[in-house]
């Protein structure tokens, strides 16, 4: 009962009951007593005015009652609603502060009705929002610390290609440690190596080697588009892979030494055994079995020679013999070794490279493209002149490469094929760099892999 009386419903019911009682009392006072008697006393004793009737009519009593009751009702309503109005204004200001991101306001009002419960819930909501804000601030500080101190250069650009965020590594990579915020990223890249600019413009993941500070640096570039606060943004990650590649190369050389040692043991052990057996047969005079022994020894020796020759061809790559290459006969000769679809026309300007070495690279790349598992008619070859460079692109519509494979695909002896030697892409890289060019791998939009071979175009000029 006490809770019901302290509720808004109970208070309003009591106020209406009180207003009704006041109205009845006023009406009775005007029509019955004491107003009629007072008027009669004034007339009879003091001789003021005409003699009024002892009882007033209904209409006159109602008018006089309303004239008295309305101001009293307005005053009572103002008294009762004043704290409620102040409370509602406080709630309105508090909600406006929440909208502006200020959660520090709490209301202190001692009420035991529904508004009191609303205030309690409001204060609890404010405390929850303050706790969440503090948690988010701590997480944002931790995330910013991690991102700022990561060795991977991170650049976030908006729809207008303006830099919205860049970490310390990105500032040192592109702007000598100065801030990149607000700059147009295309202008920032103007001083970057050409092959890096082209990879960024291409908009896909890529692995490439560039010349920086009089040394070669290998980068893995990841690019992702997404929406931030409803607006399109582009996130680019530039990861230096030189140290990791060097570590992987050392591990690869150790692995190839183990492979060669294993293969040598597998061949030399039976050769040694067969030589001993042959000597024993000769000593006994059983010469009819010697041809078979010598044939087996020769077979193992040829296998070992072919195995060693394959690795030696990679380790002792001859210097390229560059010459002017006419495209029509070169492409016709390439088509005799592998199937591909030429995209666009061949350049009018002849190429300048070692035809045999580049042909071997393209044969390996096109073979890999067919083995990727995509449609055969989607294995394409494209030739494009870019300034003073020639870009040769081999593309397919297979599954592409994961980031892990993409980052290690150019390492010697790294292969995802069970019977692969891991020399194809590594040899392509060696030939490209021997020509003064570079090779880059990138996943294609819509699926597939694109391998770009960038070679200088034209013979060097004297002087």
C-alpha cells in the first residue's frame, strides 16, 4: 500500500481527490455556508448594498466556484509538477551529453516513485557507458601502440586517396619519419621505386624486389578495400621480407645439401656395392654376369649426373647474351613448346634480352599456369611497353597463392608440389635480375595468379 501511495499514479489520484474536495467545499461555501450568511450580515448590520438572497443559484455558485478553484488548481499543479519538470530537464540535458559523448553526468534525486527508478537506471547506464569508454580507450591505446611499433609499414587512405592513418614504419619508409596524415598517397609514392608504384596502382597483393639505399629490398604488399564509418577506405601493408628471405635461403641451402647428400648416398652406395661385386665376379672368372653389373652402374651414374646437372644449371647460370628480338618468330617458337592465349598485340618495338633464357622462363611460367588447375584457354600471355621497360605477364584462373606461399615462392628449392624441385620460379628470378629486371607475383581479382616479368627495353646507349 505504501509503495502504491508513493507511485506517480497514487500521487495523481490523491491530487485529483484533493482538487475535487476543494471544489465541493468551495461550491458549498458559495451556495450554502458561509458566503450567503456573510453577505446577509454585511447588509443587515452594516447596511452595505442590497439584501442578497440567502441561497445563491446553481449557475452563480458554479461561476464563483470556478473563479476560485482555477487559480487554486493552477497553483497546486505548479507546486506538484515543479520537481518533475526540473527532473525532466535534467534528464534531457543528461541525454544530450550522452549524445555528444560525455558520459560523466549522474543525477542525484531522492524519489521513490517510477521517476526514481528511471533515475537509478539512468545512472547505471551512465556508469556502464563510462566503463565501456574506459575499456575502449585502453584497447585503442594498446592497439595503437602495437600498430605504431610493428615493423610492417601500414597506410590507411580514404576515398580521395588522402592518408588517414600511417604508423611509424610507414613514415620512415615514405617520408623520412615525418607525418603522412592528410597527404595524397599518390604524391607520397612519387619518390618511391617505380616497381612499387606500379604494384600499388595494380591494387593487388604482390611480392617484389626494389633498389633502396644502394641495396636490394624485397617487399610483400597487401592491399584491402573496406568501409570505415560508411565510407570507402584502402589499407596497404608493406612488409620487408629481405631478412626473412635471407633466413629462408639459408634454410633452403641446408635443405638442398641434405637432398644432394641423400641422393649421392642413394647412388654411390649401390655403385660401390656393384663395383665390389663386379670385381669378385671377375676374380672368379664369371664374366657372363659382368655386362649386367656394368649396365646397372652406368644407369645409376647417368641418373646421378642428370640430378647434379639440374642443380648445376641453376647454380651456374651463364650471363645473358642480349640481342634484339623480333616478336613474331619468338612467339611462334614459344608456341611450339607450350599453349597460351596472347592478349593484345605484340609491341612494335623489338625486345632486348637473351632469347633462350627468357623463353625457358616463359615455358616454366606457362607450364605452372596450366598446372594451377584453371581453364586452359585462360592461360594468357601479355606484352606491354611501359616507358623504357617491357612487362611480360603470364596469368591463369587457378586458385592463386596464399600469402604464405606468395611470400616464399621465389625462394630456391621451395615448392608446394610433391615432385617439384623448387627451381622454376627461383630460376626465373635469377634470369630476370641478370637482365637488370625484376619479377613479381600477384593474385588476380576474381581468382588466379599473375606473374609479371619486367625487363629493360632496348640496347644500352653509349655514353
